[in-house]
C-alpha cells in the first residue's frame, strides 16, 4: 500500500505476449536510476507469478511498462484488482494500453484501450493540467518525438483527469480529432492509476523531462504526491 511521504519499493512488470518494444530495457534502467536517486527500490519482472497478495503487500506502486497482450494469470488479475482496490498505486506506460484486452477491470483501471498509431514522429503535447507532479515541470506546449497512440474511446469522462493532449494538426495520421488525450490519471476504488502513452523510444528514457514525468506519475499513483 502507499506509504505517506516516501515511495517504497516498486514492481516494474514488462511481460509481452504481443509486440515487444526495444525501449523496455531503457525504461527499466531509467526507473532504477530514479529509484537510486529518490530512495525507492525497483524490482523488474516478467514472471506473472509475482502477482500475489503476499508479493504486492507493502509495495509503493506497480508499473506496467510497455507490456502487451494477455500478461496476467487469473490469480494474478485477482491479486492486482484487490491490491489496487485496497489503495495500491498503478502506473501504465505506453503499450500498457495494449494489454489485457480480455479483462474488463483493466480497462476501468487504465481508462482506455489502444486502437492504433501512425509512424513515430515529432508532435506538440498540450499540457492542460500543470497542477500535477507528472506535468508541473513541463511547458504548456511540449515538443516531443513519440509514437502517438489513438484509443478506442476518448478517456475524457467523469472520474478521469486528463493532464495532456496531443495536437493532431502538428503530425500526420492522428485519428481522434481535436481532443486527443495522451496522459491522464484517475482514482479507482481506494487506489490511484496514472497512465502516459509516451515512451516508445530508447531516447525518451534518457530525457530529464520525461524522467521527471515518470517520477511524478509514479509518486502521485503511490499517494506520496498530490
């Protein structure tokens, strides 16, 4: 469960049963370095047996980092749901939105499902909520290179706090129109969930602004930052 004022150990889960991002190793390294700098441990795993009530107990947060496909067992789903409902913090990064399509609760937890994307290209992220630790350091218009995900449904609805959108007029192939969220968060049961669709490239995880984005999302999800 989240620890007041200090982020405790974090589980970073990277199992893939579909497309596998080359940037997963860079993402793990970035989160480990953030942990070393900010005093929390990071356990990286691709073993679904790590999702038990005993294993999740006491963790500060669970991160699904560019997972894809059906990556949890039925028992693991039950454990993750109980943990998040009981106050656990969840963070999904990039293709976490391409994960667990057969599990309805996961869509509730994450907020939206991936539907497609154009080629990796520069774009302008419009930061609409800078009163959040994941976006407070970013400029209102943030120039960024990534794989701009479209989603089956727009996550902007009651209970979901959209933090940033992508300006579709600034890149080729966007499919959601003028309101295209790319970063958001929500409370689910007693826990918190943060999702960023950014993070396709290796280079992203070496960028200080993106690292602060991940750290802010993680701290918010864990309940140690407002």
